[in-house]
C-alpha cells in the first residue's frame, strides 16, 4: 500500500475542526484525521507492506521550467521585504507552498508517529510524492499494489501486470472511496482498457486541470478529449493527425489543437509521473509492523511503544492512537 501522505493530511485538516487540540491548545485535527484514516485502511484493507510517500519538492523545477503556471496559484505570498529577516533568517522562498498556519506544525507530529510506529516513509530529492509512488510501482514485481490518494493524476498508474496496481481515490473521503483498476478507469472515462492509465494522463493533458495550473486545450472538454485519445491512440498520434490535416478531425478541433501546440509540448513533462526518481526510504523494510512480541504489548518489535505513548500524551491523541495501535495488532 502506497500512501499519498500530504494529500491525506490536507484532507484531514479541512475535514475536521481546529477545536481538536493538544493540551497546550495546538490544533491536532490533521494528526487525528490522518491517524484515523490510516487505522481504517490497515483494518479494512489489511496490507502486508506500506510506504507513506512524501513530497521532497511540491513544485519541482523541471515541471515549472516546462510550464511556469504549474501550481503557481499555490505559492505562498512572499515576505514583505526581500533578503533576511530581523533575526537573520531568510525570507519566504519563492517556491514555498502556501500551507495553513495551523497545519504546518502538525506535519512533524505525523512523521514522528509514523517513525515510532515503524512505518516506512519515502521521498525523492527534487520530486513530488506522485513520482515516488510511480517509481515504487514501476519497481514492484511481487505484490499487488494499492495507491491511496485524493489526486486523480495518479490514475495513470493503474495496470494489470507484472502485478496489479489499483488506485483507491479518496477525494470524497474514505467512506466514499472509489477503487480503480484499468477496467473501472476505462469505463468511467470511456477510454481503452488496454492502456487506460496512459490514456487517462493524455486525456488530462487535453482537458487541463485548473487546480494544478494546467490550462488544457481551449474548447476541448473531458468527453471530447477522451474521444480523441481513444480514436487516435495517443497524444503523439493525435498531434501527427493535426499536422497532416487529417479529415477525421473537425476543423475546429484541428485549429484548437494547433493553437495549443506550445502547451502540448510542455504538458507531458508536467502530467506524466517520473518512474525512475531517486527514492530513499526511512527504514530498511516496508513490511507493515504487525505481529506479536511480549516486549511490545502485542505489537511488532519495530514499534517503539514508549515513544508512541509519549507522543499520544504530549499531543492529546487519546483514542486516535489507541485505534491505530489496535489496527497494527491485527
């Protein structure tokens, strides 16, 4: 199981009230939501291996160079004055993501809990969590894979072989999770089953995605994009048909696609995930720390129970951590 971690803690933050606080008054709504979702995933989907995948760079340079509008609307406001601040530290970096003030301090708590629980995390220098997930999918040739995410971009990873990869979409919450493999994805978007993941990515390039700063091709919506990719087989073949004046394309669509040539040159670099990112892991094994050990109150030895209990008390996480520990006991 591969977790799109930032997506989960962002959704948890907005789903739960900030009135959920630690003893010192610090909001812990994202921490509680993240842990509760993780406990449910472990209980209901019973993975044998798990990796919490992280953004090393939420807006990588190689994507911004290709398309400067990529996530530009999410960049934090610069500091009032450039250079160093009064205490000698640097001002806001131009590529820093705008994160709610009450969410930012909760992220280290989540990471501390994952470490204490013996759950592996992974990241790749200069890359997003999407690229970490794509790389781990590309490397896996033993076990079936489930990707847990609220980001439709990762639909491109569905596959049947050498092992299955399914994307569990939680954009509407875990209770309304949608489980996609190639067949389900093809049916949902009217794409060819045999290459549903790639076809979805290329459809998305045509359609665009305002949430990521992708303009898409003006006048071509999702249904038309799906029909074009299905008919011509790939974005490359579609663009070749445009250049050749293929009469199978309407004049309007040929003109729209021609006008968007510069964008379509850049879009694959932005939309396609990287499958050979330099992924590093926090632990030597991604095995879920289930099992029993007398020294760990029924938990696997990888779990630092004293540390977990310390974090539970410090941050007032009570039953949230208890449920997570119960899920690990299996």
